[in-house]
C-alpha cells in the first residue's frame, strides 16, 4: 500500500518530458515489454530443438497464441547496448553518454560498443515518447541502460552491516529511481542497478524476482483508465545461478537491504522443485530459475485479468541476445527469436520469418500504440505492418556492432570485420600481462576462475583482454576463425559459421558486395572503423 501511495504522488507531481510524439485518435492498447537476460536457445520450448525441455507454461501460452518472430536479430549482443537498441530504436554507437564520448579520442575516433552505452535524461526513448502519447509509463527490474550520474560503486566485498555502506546503497537505489523518472517513467520500483554481483555488497547480491514482480503488479493495479507501458527487465537467467543466490534465495533481501516480509505475488519457492518433478524434468538451478522467471510472467498475466486489462494488452517477450556467441556478431548471438502476443492474435499468424532487428521494437511499439512520430528519429523500422498481415518490402540486410567488430547479414551471407585502434597493437608484453592479471583478479572476487592465463593470446572482439573477456570467452572456443580480422560465412550451408570463406577465390565478388553493404550502413553512423571510414 505504501508503494501504491508513493507512486500516486509521483503521478501527480512528475513533469512530462517533451518530444515529438502525439497520440492518434485511435484505440491505445497497454503494452508490456518483458526482457529476459542471457537465455539460451534450449530454454525456449517453442523452438523445435527445445520442445518440452522446460516448464514455462506462461511463455508457452504467449508463443502458442501470439506470433513468434523467427527472423528476430539483435544489433548489439551484450546487455547494455541491446537494451539501448530496444528503448531508443537506434544503434548503440549513437549513444552520447560520457562513458562512450570519453573513449573516442583514445580509440582514434572509433566508438566501442559494450556495457557503456547509456540513455541520458531527456533523450528520446520509449518511456518519454509513449508518455507524450498519453501513456502511463512504468519500469521494474534490471537497469543497466539508463544513465545514473549519482551512482557510486560499492565493492562486492563491502560489509552490508556497515551503516555507511548501506547509506550509500540506499542512495544508489534512489538515484537509479530518479534517473528512470528523468527519462520519462512515471513509476520505477523493484529496481536493480545492474546484475546482482555488480549491485553492491555480496550479502545483497541475490536475485529477487518476487520483489520486482510485486512492483510490477502494483503498477498495473494503479494505472486506472489510461493506457500503460510497462518495461519489465528481469535479472534472470543471468548469473548468479546457484539456488541460494537465485530461485531459493531469501526473498526479503533486496538492493535496499532486508525488508520485513517477503512478497507474496508468486508461488512459494518451495514449490519449484515439486513442480519440476511433476513435469518429469530434472531439478537443477537452470530449470528452477527459468520456472521462477515464468512465474513472474504468469503473475503479470493474472494481474491483467484481475484488473480488466487482459484483452487490451500487447506483450512483447524478448531475450536480450543469443547466449551461444555473446559479445560477437555471429549468428549464435544475433539470431534471437522473440514473441509478440495479443489475446486476439495477429494476422501474421503463429510464426513469421521476416528479418527484423531489436532497433525495430521502438517504432513498432509506437505504431501499435497509435502514436505519431518522426520516422527519421530511428535506425529501426516498424514491423507492426508485418504483425497486421500487410505485405511489406522485405529488409535486404541487417547491421551489427559490438566492441571492435562490425557485421552485416544480407541474403545467405554474413560478413564481419574486426578492427582494433593502433594503441592496442602497440601494447608491450608486460602491459598485456598486467591487463590479464588485473582482469583475472576481478573474476576471482566474483568467485570465478580464470578462463585464460596466457597473455600472448589474441584479444577478444569486445574487451582488450588476452583470450577475451568472460562474456565472450565461450565464443573464442566455438568459432575456429574467431581471431581472423575478416570473416565471411554462407549461412545456408554453414549456419553455425565454422568455415570462413573470406579468402576463398570463388567468393571474392561476394566479399566485395558484403563490404560495400557494411559501408552503406556505417556511412550514417558516428565513429571511425579502420579502412571503412
């Protein structure tokens, strides 16, 4: 009740962020954008290779009744820039926050897209665009995308019993909440600044989906008659994965410290193993965390029904990126199916194979909200006409960017290029050793062993760490030509990108065409990139 009263006061006092969006004189559905974190393909029951492997009845419902976008891709394949893509409709290299701008000179004009691309206060994004169109806007869960200028990092090793530590922890939470409101949200609660391991003291470094879901339900219950937009960002199934820090953690532990009573909006955690066993599935942390996340989705659906909002709501379910090749522009990271649900269904049918990107979500949602907007504001383009069964001109190509790599998919081919600034090539052996040693110490603090101890190994596509950073390390082992600066793949005959055709004499015309296509995309995007611009 206290949360509800506080949020009502926020609605009365919050000033609208100006932008060019206006509402059309048509029905405006509620919109929920549910974004998961680091799902793997075997977690999607609606994919043929994963059918029946998980207990996710609510996601299954959305997939069965909605439209599965099988041609969905992700432009930038780690947490932060993917969220930037979704919420702004723009490529992440357009980010203009200090972390990006301060790196440009060092990197000789190149914009390094990684966990640094933040949305600044007042910058057009779905929250303030929909707010201008008459929506009540809310957000819960993981941030990792909106700039929080007043955030002061607290080490994982800090003592949660230290009053000064907790004073800063609480200040960080309210600074995060304020940042959301500066970016257009009427309501923001149940928030995690980042993943649990980067959110403050280890004693508080647990997932608490019950707490975030309670905040989401409070938002839905308080929206009255105005259409609403809810951005629900889970911290799952990203690590930490172990039961005591995830599905079976103490539900009274939150980023604000311990609360008096655990929320009661989800089935009790003790039921998770029983339900998995009853479904004939193994009881392990991966399955349990996924069921817990699905319970949160179910709680939203239940709340919609109880509040008479079910038949006027569109739900997007999106995983932030493919996990198999996270931190690269390989298909194992960029190809990432999504689901769009309405209780009436869409004329597009059960599945659609059109190529779409996560930069397309913003204009799509604005179209579905019957809001007018400036098409030139986005790199993406609306796929609402596709959902509505209209004939549209198919997209010829898709653009990707992450770290020091750029890529393009056109037809059956994928081309990717990796270009490092000159200072990287000039690093001495001692400097490489120092970089690797410092990085492995950070991993150790989080309870992780080193992936690599050889400082002579090539750097990753994202991080200047010998052997690659932790997120991208699996890809270094899965792609034979990972270290090649230029790569070309025939996706029809080599969908897993194991045979690099870049230097093959029979494919030089294709190489020329794909390079030209990449350049075409990059011409309007800020930042240099090797010989391309």
